[in-house]
C-alpha cells in the first residue's frame, strides 16, 4: 500500500492529468476509470451533499468516531474501518502531537 500526499488526488478529481508544472500526461485505463469514479462521488457530493452516486455504488460512509470509516478508491473500491489504527496508536503511544 502506497502513501499518497494531499493534493495528489486533484488530477483524478478534476479528470485533468497535468502535473504541478503544467505538463500534460496521459491517464492509463485504470487511472481514467479512477478519475471517472472520483468525479461521480465528488459531483454527487457537491450537488446533493451526499457522495453516493447511485444505490449500487460502494457506499461512502460518514467519518465518525470511533469507526473512522474511509472509502478506499484504488484497484478495488472498499469501505474500511480505521485502516490506520496501528500507525496512529504508535504515534499516540510515543507522545507525538502538538507541543503545549
């Protein structure tokens, strides 16, 4: 599983495969499918304040405590509950956080 930085999703959200320097790239077929999927969820959310584009799409559940639900949009689309729990617990245990 790779790490993604905030903002890396924008070419997919806007179906616009340009890099930060303005150079155009081409999406692969799976990337194009991902861009279409992102667009469906984001457009539906903007229009209806409900991200799920259809009753048959994978449901994007609200992010709430303690479940910490996320929707993983990758090779497969799946709902996950607190997928980063172990990593977050590690940082909590060693006292990582804002300096008071």
